[in-house]
């Protein structure tokens, strides 16, 4: 099962249709806030999971010269003017203490359990001063559940396998102190689905809302392209969503941004 999940993720990230499509403004805002958070004395920078260069290009515009590292060759093809390295984050091909700062933005939530510890250890190994992480804010993984029409497997369509809270973020890296933890890019109604609605959708209506041409089952690799059909129970659940939005007026953050400093490292 571990190999199946890992291989499916590799297929997902190598899909050329996934990359180079542009970004929503909220992601551009996240990139700018990330670049602004980089410690001033961080000169040599590595981005683990650079994708097609959203964060990397923003860092370059801010005057940095980061190294791009990603599992996907097709993603790296969209990056120009930087050193590009393709590989697996559980085995970073760099010497220990090679960088002042290692970033992993929107990466950790994708890492399967069997390599998660190794990825954290590799990030720790190659940085000598700082780590910068962004992950979704208190993500409800069930919101993006998809159901394979071929084998019935239920899975997160974005291949997110972890959700993080503030305690998780503060103590993420051994021998590193969290020196800055922020909630960034606040919007109104980012999560329009209550736990009760999800329960009704999944267990009573048997309705899973995530689908798309790039969504593939981790077991049989079948695509989940078609929008799920909806019965009367699903319509009731949908109505609950909009009733919930009426009293919910406060803005909620979309991401955590956290900076860690190695214990004993010079500032």
C-alpha cells in the first residue's frame, strides 16, 4: 500500500496539466508573505517542493537566489534562471548544513506517513540556521474526499494526508525553536462545510464532492472525472451549508506560516 500511494503521487505530480496554469490571488498573496518572512541573514536558500516556481520566483524578485528541488521533472521545467534539482525529499542530495534556510511550502501535508519522519530529518540535516514552513490552517481533510467509481476507494483528492494545528507547528522540528508562528491570508467563509453536513454527505447521501481530470485513485489509478450525482439527502446537506454561512461573518486564515531557528545557531 505504501508503494501504491507513493507511485500514485508521483503520477499526480508528473501530470504536465497540473503545472504552469497560473495562480489565484490568494496564493500570490501567500507567496509574497512567505518571501517577506525570510530572515535577513539567510543567503543560501533551498526550497523543497518548489513545484513550478510560485514561491521561488517571488523570492528571486525579492533579491534571493534559491535552489529549486522537486519530485516532478515537469514542474521544474517551468522554472528558469535557478539551479534545479529533481529527487525525493526523504533523501535530499545535499551535504549537511549546506543552506542558511530551507523552505517547504504546502509540502508536509502531502508526505505519506512512511517517509514523513525521514523528510523532516533531511530538512533538519541540510540547514544550518532556519526552516520556514507553510501548511493549510486546521484543514478538514474530509472536505476533499473523492470516491473512486471503479473500486470504491475513498481518498483525499489533493493527496493531503495530514492536518496541522498550532501545537503541531510549534514542535515540528527537533532541536529547532519556533520563533514566529503566523496565520496568513484571511478570507470570509474559507470552510463552508460543517462536520454535521460532511457526516450527512458521506454516510447518508454517499456523496463525495471532489473530482477532476487529474484526480486518480491511489489503488487502481482510475480517474474521478465526473461530478457526483446528488440525491435528496445531498440537497438537504447542501442547504445546510448556506444556512451556516449566514451567521458566520468572521474571516478565517487559510495557512500557517512558521519559522524555526536551530538551537544554538547565531542570529
